[in-house]
């Protein structure tokens, strides 16, 4: 390497040595800046002390990299940084707070570095090159260390959730098994009020990639759903395994649920998750019943092809109760719909119009409005569907509605395969339906 190309590295090394001589002062400045800028990080004296140690260790490590031109590969997180991430996870501080702390702290530290480089008085070319080098290395370091502490956070969150909820899980099992329960002691142990309205649900990640902390993700999603629905207290979250949890949202005296809002939270927050919800019910019996409904909805959701972000028992109850015997359900759907149960695009279009038609009380006008179609097109589709099924819509109206509901929520699981290799596409153009 030539002298000119070495000059920026030497300039950065000298500046780093000067900054290191003021390590304690600079670390305190960055730490105090974090406490002011990010109120959520002010947890208690112990955690704030660990944060200061983390700031000091990170700065010392980065300065050492500057001074000695050390490559960033195979960096391990400083011990205090790891411990700070674990403490935030244990105290339910969102991981976004941890990430923001690194961004804000990085910027404050850069100001000290830029000021020191300016004081060195190098010529413009060398100064600019040293600045670029400093920025490249520091951003590389903080990118690497942030990824590392996020992983530490989620692993600790997983461990903490499992440990903290072991006793609560045992108490919930007793309640669901309808054992004799003292409500006062049960509520105290659970940290959750049983004498109110509840919405129970099951949530799971169908597939976990290596290193993912599934329970922490499900726990975060549970709290986001509670916040979206304006629940008056914290939800009750009970892990079942590393990628499955049962939960209850506290509704107090309210009973209305916006399924559209709930679905948007699931899709926006964890698009790979599946959530099955019961209905809002009251008291300890309601606590049990809404959980049973969520599990019935889960049986339907796991059998469905394609899957769903959100399955509400109240919307699928007749089909959920029939899911115990899928071969018989498929045969029954075939008898009701006939060739209209074939899994292809044309039949999917006719089924959708037919379902809207039944939902609107067999109103051609309302169906045309819902589907943004001409009224004559609706007439044509209904006649064509009747011809394919071999009977009128009015014949077996109730059975027809349930069969169409089964196809809507179970998809190809209860349909006949398309003949001749016909390409199958979902009506929405998406691999998953939203409710």
C-alpha cells in the first residue's frame, strides 16, 4: 500500500487515540444523550448502569478498530451490550427501542469523531478520505453489532417468556380442564382478570427458520392486537411450544370486535403468522369457551389450502364443526355444488358471485353493486351456476350457503381438482385470503 493511501488510515488512527484519551467523558455524553432522547430506555438505575457500560464498551471497541485497522469480520458483541439487550427483553421494552438507541448513540459518537478529525488539520484530500473511512467502518460496525444484539434480545425474550409463564400455564390448564378454581387466587397468579369479557385465540408460525425467536414474535403480535382493539389491560399470553401460543384479549365490558382491523394488524405485523380467534364471551366459562372455539377454528385453518392470516370462529362455525371428517365433507360439498366444486378460475368466479348473491338475500341489484358488475352479468352467472350444479339456487338454500362457505375457507382441500391441467389461480390474486 502506498504512502498516500495509508495517510487517511493514519489520520483516523491518530484521531481515535485522541478520542480514546477522553473515553469516559465521551461515553457519559452519549449515555446522557440517549436517556434524554429515548425516555423508554430509562428503566431503572441497574439497567441504566448497564447501558453506560454498553456505550463505553462499544465506543472502546470501535476506537480500537480505528486505531489498528482491524477488519469487522467475526466481531462479537461486547458483554455489556449483550446484557443490556437481555435486560430490555426481560422488561418488555420493545426491540425498536434497542435499535433506536444504537442509531441515536452512533450519531452522537460520530459528532465527536468528526470534530476530532477536523482539529487534526490535515489537507482537504486526506481529511475527506479519513472521514469516508471513519463513516464506512463505523456504519459497518454498528450494522453488525445491531444485528447481534437483536438476536440476543429475541433469544432472551423467548427464554424469559417460557420461564415466566410456566406457573401461569399450569394455572390455565387447570381452568380449561374445568377444575375447581378460586377466582381471586387465579386472577392474582395470572395477572389477568377472569371476571370480564374475553376474546381467545391461537397463534402460530407455520414454519420457523433457524435462529428465529417464534414466541417473542407471537408475544409482540398479541400486544399489537390488544392495542389495536383498545383493550383496557394487558393480554394473557401462554406459550404452547416454540412456535404456538394461546392468548386471551381482555375486553372488559365491551363485546364488539373489528375483524377487519384485527386482520390488518396480523398482516402488517407478522404476515407469516396464522391467527384463529373464538368469539367474545364472559367470565370463566367464557374464558374456556372462547379458547375451544379458537381451537376449532385452528383445525379448519390448518386443513385449509391456501392458509389464512386470520380465521374467526364466528364466521366459519358450521364448517369448523365439520372439519373432523374432511373426506366426508369433501364428498358432501361435491354433492351440493356438483361440477361447480372444481378447482379452476371459472368456477371460482361463479362461486364468488353465487355466494354474494346468497349473502344479499338473492338480490341481483345488490350483488351487481357489490361485485361492480352489470345486473345482466349477475343474471348470467347465476343461471350458469345453476346449470352446472344441476339445481336452482333456491333448492337446498342452506346447504348451498354452507358448501360455499367450506370452499371459501378450506379452498382446494374440499374441491375437486381441475381437469386437463388447468391453471388454478385465487380470485384475489394472492396466495392467502384476508377476512
